[in-house]
C-alpha cells in the first residue's frame, strides 16, 4: 500500500510539473523592458530614420558577467524602457558573433558592456562603458541628456 501511495504521489508531481512547464507565466503588458530590434544593424538604421528615432546599441559578449547583469537588472526597468523605447531603436550586438566583429570595426569598445547612443545616421552621440553603478536610473539620466 505504501508503494502504491508513493507511485501515485510521484505520478501527480510529474503531471503538475509538466502542466507548469507547458504553460509558462506570461509577462504582463509593459513588463518586457527595453525592446530590442531583431534585424541587422543596417535595418535598425533604416528603421530609426523612418521613425525619426536615434539608435541605442548594446555591445556585449556571451561570457561578460556585467553584460548579463545589465540585461537582467537594468534593461527591464519600466521607466528606462519607456524612455528608450519611445526615443530609440534598440539593437543588441554580440561583438564576437554574427555581424558583431564587423560592427566592432566601426564602433570599437574598450570594455564590456558598451552602450552606444547614435543618431539615425549612425553617428556617435554618446558612449557609456560598463555597468551603471546607479542602475537603471543612472542610465536613464544619461540617456535623457543626449540631444
């Protein structure tokens, strides 16, 4: 009888685990943070020109700890995201893969993460290197000062 209860309990936990795995928790509207454009850099420039926006470019690598922290704790901030999403076309560029090495020739970095703020023609307006010690509010203040 004890074996039967154990088997039933394991079976029920398997069902519950499978149910939650197939129905992930959905983000609420507006909780996605900064929206990054999924196309190429050239396409992002065209989109920025069309929408009369600037470019926000996150230059990162997959091994960079501060890059991961930026992505998980700064970019999701709703105030920062609202400002960046309204005024910029954002693109995240892995500087070691895809078109990243070619872009790094045009926009070199001294460390990771490096955030480039560009006009719609690709001209550098400002650069922010590293993880902002003041978090999202520091980065928001920095971005708001760019003309």
